C-alpha cells in the first residue's frame, strides 16, 4: 500500500506527460482519440488520488461526475457560441443589454448546474471530498497548462 502511494503520483505525471504533448500536436485540437483517452485517464487518476476515493465511492462517483462534466461542457460550448462573433461596437444599446443578459443567464445556468451536482455528489462522497474535487480540478488544469507551456516549440508547430 505504501509503495502504491509512492508510485501513484509518478504514474499520474507520466500519463499526464504522455498525453499533453500529443494533444498539443493534434491539428484542430483534442478529439476523442487515444490521446484524449490518456489525458482523461490521467485526470481520473489524479482526482481519485486527491480525493482518496474508496473503490465503493469511485464506483458511484465517476458515472455521476462524467454526467456533470458533459453537461458543463455543453453549457460552456453554448456560451462560447453565443459570444463568438459578437461585435458590441456595431450593436445598439438595447442589443448590448440583451447580449449581456444572455451571458448572465448562461453563467447562472452553469452555477445552477454546479449547485445541483454538489448536492448529488454529497450523496456519494463526503462534503470535504466535494470541496477537494473543485481544488483537484483546478490543480490538474494548472498542471496541464504548465506542461503544455513547457513543451518543446517544435511540438507546438509540427503540422505534418
């Protein structure tokens, strides 16, 4: 068990390191291929370790978390599409107000989703683990961005 605790972070970093440069090389961004699967596996391992999920908790938590993640991605994609191409300089004040209200509504939808799933997560993991989940997600994203920023310039520009 102690050996597992020592090797686990190393395995996570190796998985993260293998997926991040590969994702950066993919033209058009990440897809649903093996690179994205490796990245997702690293994220699952990282969050599982940070939350110290038991096997029973993992079995109940991950399907719920995946459902939440898909809904959150859909909301963010929708918000991005709504913002894309918005030229406030060419809009009337009335249209600007409507666009801003739409942005507020979309952010509220995301907040409502977060609140709903915090309550649902509490049924399968502890409140402390729910709070640690948000922190672990931020840490994983930060580590991924740092890893991508430190990749060789050739990997970022290789379009072969």
